[in-house]
C-alpha cells in the first residue's frame, strides 16, 4: 500500500447504507458496517451515517453486532435540532458509541447562526449548503466558527448532480475562507464517468463526479497549486494514466502533491465523502491498481 494513497483515503468513506440508492434497512446496514471493520480496508472506513430519528432503534440493535472498535456515528439532525441533540447526549454513557459529527439539513444562513450556539463542543458539525444558493452568505456565517460545510454531489436523478463549474466554485470558496467540507451522494467511482444512478434495470444514466477527482482538486486548491482552468480540466479527468502516484507524492500533469500536503488537506479541508456503498469505491480502486 502506497503511503500517498493511504493518506489520501484514510477514514474517507462515511458509510450511508441507509440512504438511496442502496436504501438498506437499519439492521442490514449495521451488519455491513460491523463487517467492514474487520476487513483489510477498514482503514478507509469513516463514520456510520444515521438519522437522529433512528438513534433509539440503533441502540436497541447494537448488542447484535459486538465489535472490538467503537461505533463512530455521524448523526443527521432533523429540523427539530434541540430535541435531536438531547437524544444524542443520551448516548454519552454508552462506551460502544461515539458521536463524532453532526450533519445539519439545509437552513437559511440566519438560522445557522441560531443553531451554532446549541451544538455540543468536541463534535464536528456539517451544514449542508445547496448549490443553487448564495454561497457567500453561508461562508460569512460559518467562517471562524469551527463548523464545516456539506455539499451534495449527486443523487438518484440527473438533476441532483452539480455541474463541474458549480463544484469547483464551491470548493474554491471553501478554500479561500477556509472552511472544511465533506461531500455526499454520487461519489461511487474514483474518476468522472457515465454510470447508472440506481441499481434498477431501467435506471437513468448520468455523468457522475469522481471521488479521486474531488479529493485531489480539493488538495490542489487548498494548497494554492492550481489555476481555475486546470482545476476544471482535472475535475473532468477520466483517465487513470494521467496520474503518476509514488509512495510520497501524487502528480497530475505539472502539479505535485507531497505527502505532507495530502495529509494537511485531509485534516483541515476535505474531510470525507458519504457513500451508500463501501465495496464499490474499493472495487473501483482495485481495478485502477491503486489498492491491492
């Protein structure tokens, strides 16, 4: 395993098996997550994404899945934020669970200000920012708060996918602020390409963003190493031959990311991406010979 790849992808996949297109029931999703923890690729596994409304059922089912590792949860809050946070606090005495992040649904910037004061300390918070919104208003309210952003990079319909320029402009705004971010939905494959959006036989097909494209462009933007024109081109990259990967660096054309820059970006800027599949990203990385 190359150190550069491990640094880029450590704890990168927040497992969202409850959500489309997988849309598993809670017990099956929990069984999957527990199983992933014992695989050779457990180092890529991030948090288990769980709506606050299902916390009670989650704790009820938990004894069925004993593991040596603590369950790291990313809890999605509803519009009733304060009661949801109280539900989360009720888990504090359960040593098998650690709520490490909260995900907040789209809110107007004025409402985000109110919510920030209620969030618990020591837990990452991700505020979802719609692509068709005035992003600078969100930047202004999140900047210097320690909170992070969440962007939706796809879905089960063609119109759920942002354009390449929208994706770039959003990441650029976050980097300038700077505000850390996570992505969710649609990032099942490493590189840009056309794929079915669901597992149904008649599924629509769309061009899906690649999580490798997003991770590396985020790093190049954050490290101030790339021009806007080249960033847009790299988000369109679909050929693995364009990359040169060694143990201590990843290169694309004339741009190089050193190991320390990749590590810094993951810690401070591009935090993770949510996926309803953990196997698919791994299988695709194996096909590219980036994992063995």
